[in-house]
């Protein structure tokens, strides 16, 4: 089983990378067959990824998010699933280039730096932990998608401002559509991240005996959620839209992501299980 998991671990970035190549070709040429191949390979990658994660969890009897590499792998899967649903719903594959770039990057990092399979930590078999991590990563994945839509908005707005209607303007959806989908993804991310954070505190209370701790990953996630939630409320109340909101969304996620990675790699954290 370990050999199979190792082989799939190598296969996953290859599948997502191949899908990315076809999405790039579809973006540059607008040929429908490239879009169909890209979407089909993405679906194969998603199915393979699900088999990999479920198989690893069942074989080693733990929820397979025990380290940073496995978290990156789950983020890649979550974003891939969410994007595939968006693509099939909106019948729009031109944005696949942006999403597959980050999916491929996350999975490549996960596959390169994975440090073995299996863990003996009993906490990872707790169902509450599974719900906590799943919802938290879904929230972060949705915020990553919102950041990508914000990046698209910034690129479109730049072309429109310069009256330079090139390939970006020609391929991407309308500015209003990109903004709307980004706002929806942000709302989705705030809700699921909030539920995941709350379940995490309940889990900490059950295991440690108190709701709040100075664990760096918990602190940064709590602060990030509060800032996102407050920003969402303020933007809704004041009617903030457009360029400023896109800048806040994009840079906000970038700071959140870098902070989580740095804290996970260089500081002691309760979330390190292996």
C-alpha cells in the first residue's frame, strides 16, 4: 500500500500539471478541444486525489492532515473541486489557467516535501478534528479562490484603464462577473473558516481543557477570520466594491497564507502531529 501511495503522490502533480498545460493552450487559442481535455484531466486528477487521501486515511487509520505537506495536498484538492464545480456551473473554462496554476503549485510542494506516511498520534482519529480541519481548509480554499478572482479583476481593470484590450480582456469574463464571483467566494470562505475555527476551539477545550491558547497557528487563523469577517461587514455596509476591494482581498490572502506557512515551519505549534 505504501508503494501505491508513493506512486500516486508522484502522479498527482503530473496530472494537475498536464491539465494546466491544456488550460494554458485553451486560454491562448480558444480552441474548445483543449478546454475539454483540460477539464477531463482535472477530473481524473480530482478522482485520483480523493482515492489517495481516502486510501491513506483508511490504511493508516488517521485523518491525513498531520503536517504542512498534507495540508497543502488537501488545499490543492479543495481548490480543484471548488473550481471544477464553478467551471461546470458557469460553462466557463477560460479562468482555469489561474486556478490550475495554484493547484499545481500546492500539490507539487506537497509531493516534494512529504515526509513519510502514517502517524501514531491518536488525536488525528478524533472525528471532531476531521470536521474542524475539513471546514477550515474549505474556508481557506474559498478565500484562495476569492484572491484569484481579485487578481483577475485587477488585471482586467488595468487593461480597461489603459484602453488596451488584449488577450486578458478577450478571454476573461466581464468585470462585474469576476467581482460577483469573488465576493461569493469570500462569503463562502468566511462562513466555513468561521465554523472550522469554532470547532477547533471546541476540540481544544475537549483535549486541553480551555478554549483559547497561544498556539501561533490558532492565533493567526483567529485574527485572519476576524479581519475577513469585519472587512466583509464594513464593505457590505459602505458598499465598497471594485478595485479597492480586490486589492484588499488579494493582499489579505497573501499575507494570511505566508503567515500560516512561516508559523508552521519555524515555530512550535500544537498542530504538529508527526
